[in-house]
């Protein structure tokens, strides 16, 4: 055991992680796929070293998970459950690095376990599911580097950053915030010598296949990121602070604030001060770039871990305070479970969807495929050989790829994100065209002629989500050959 560290609370921490995993697995098959998961399923069928909006790791995980456990929501999400459980263990390890004894480590694990971010990302596979795990692992390694001053830790840090880059480029923001924080508020000697450059080189080597793919394709992820900022930047900035608190849990905010104060001013954690300023710098970068609020979530758990031991010291010896602490954790668990996990009947989802809209996006995909199947049936059989099924966004295209065969549908095409790279239809497919949900993308409908509505989507629960009441249009022919239309039909947001 490293000098200065308490014994790791292995059994209690694993018990907490296992409890969350069991809860997630019990609920994992309720509702259905999320739109992003349907996209990952399709991307997993087109494995590549990169995609226009992401590196290859999450689609690869989707492919592996469904190959092992079946192509169902439950089969896809096993990997997300395991990542969430591992994140809880890493949070306790971070607390240990920050001086927590076994009680503080257990509180850190429990705080992560009841947080909305861990529960949500353990239920649904997304790029953030792996990011949360990877960033927590990097955080533990950085804490070990700062605590020991052993610069050889830059090698595992570099390897971890390289793997994180194979999932999402956002880890570069973490590096951009942490390195200056170490330089100006920490032990700058850990930046000297050959180990940091070697760690950077290792990160580049691990991430090289995706970096090469991005360079060959003109760095499309930059285009996607710019589109997100242009479209949602103001909303992202206005909701940044509230969403940080909600994703953690309002009842845990005092622990998080205590951790931030301890990292900034506590003499016993002077060596860890870069973590506090790195987190604040990361928040500033995300706000400046107009990124989504969850981009800055993983370090929240590191800061929370710093505040756990003082809370245990104040509360656990006093029975009344101990009971209050347990009650607060149970309250957070109950509220966040109701919001992020599929415990409510679908018709009651509006009660929580206004806070966490992703829950409503897991309902209605088979019904969408049924509506599109009804529209396809309106095409005379003799014309279906040259007909095309075209979806306006990747969620709808992914749903039709997953459920379309059950409704007599061919594989869909779409110009959204990497679906555009898996098309276009052949020029011999001269129509008719069945077009799904073009309202948000007027340039799509303009590419076809003589369009009229033949069906409309109804998820059967009167639940307002992006696809509810989406029209299905039957168009006679494309306005030009597909090879000429395709650049106009491509869109990134």
C-alpha cells in the first residue's frame, strides 16, 4: 500500500458498485433504444477508424456488446452498466488519493452511485458513458502523479488519454485546462524532463488511427462541433450551471462545494490544488466554446471526492447527523432514479422528461417503423424495386435499419452525420421516395417532387418527443440523380 494512503474500502465500495449494476440491469430492458444508440448500432455495422461526428470506440463497444448479449436495449447496455460500476470504484479511489479513509471512500462511492450522471450514463450507452469512466481514470492517475511527484506516471496518463481520444476529442479540453493549472498552481517540476513528452507521444500513437482518418476526411468533427456551438451555444451557456448541479444532485452540492474549497485552500491538499483550478478552467473553456453542459461533468466527481472525508468526520460520530446523511443519499437516489431510469410508465414520462428529455427519446421507435411501413404499402408493388426510403435524421434512419425489416421495409438512406457516408442510393433508384420527418430540414423536401403525406407517427402514449406526429411523405421522384443530390442532402446537425 503506498505510503500515506489509507486501506482501500474494497468490499463496501464493490458492494455499492454492484448494487447500482444490479439496479441498472433490472431496468435496462424497459422502454427502448435511444436515438443515439440506434445510430451506434448502425455505425457498428460500418466499423471504421472514424466517423464524421465521433471516433470509433463507442460504435465498436456497441458492436461487441450486442454480439455478446444480443441486439436489444438490454444487450447493448451491458457495457454501459459495467462502465458506470467501474466509475463508482474510480471515484472511491480518487477519494483515497485525496486522503479519505474508508468512510470517506465509501461516501464518495455512494455519492457517485446516487448522482444523476452515473445513473443516466449507466442506463444508456453513449460516448459520455465511456468518457466519464476514462476521465475518472485519468483523474486518479493525475492525482497519483501530483501526490507522489513521480513523473513516470505520465506514461499511463498518456496511454489513458490516447484511449479517451479514440472515444471523443473532448479530453483535449481537460488537458488544456489541467496542464496550465499544474504549471501555475502546483508542483511544476512534474512537467519537466522527458516523461511528459513521452506521455504525449504515447497518447498520439494510441489515437493515431483516428487522427489519420480525420485528417484524410478534412477534420469533419470540427465542422460538427462548430454546428453544435452555432445552433445551441446560447442555450448551452445559459443552462451550464443548473445542469451541472442537476447532473450531480442538488443534495450533494454542499459536499462538492466543500471539496472545491478544500482543494483550493486546504493545506493538506496543497499538492492537489491544480485539480480545482483545472476544473474551473475546463468550465470556462466549455462556456467559451458553447459546448454542451455535460462536457464538464466528469471532474465534478473528482471534486466531490475531495469533500467526502470532512463530511464523514463531522457527521458519522453523531447518530442524528449520520441518519441525516443517509437520508440525504437515499433521497438523491430516489429522485435521480425516477428521473433517469425507466421506472415510470411511458404515459407518465412528461413528469420527468422536462428535466431529462432523453427518457422520452427511448419511446416510439417500433411505432415509427410501423407508420413508415404503412407509407411503404402505399407504393404500388411494381414501383418498389426503384423506390427509396429516406430518413431526415440518424435516429429515424437507425430505427428503420433496426425495425424496418419487420415491416417489409428496405434499408434506409439518410444524409445525416455518417449515414451520408453509407449512401447515396444508386442513380437507377428513380423513385418514388418515401420521406420521413423533413420539417426540420427544408432542404431535404425541396430535393423531391410532388410530395404528399401518407402516414403520421404516433408512439401510442401521447408522449411529446422529437418523432411524435412526424409526417411520412410519399414523393414521386428525386429532383436530380442521387449522385448530384447527395452533397445537398448531407447535414451535420
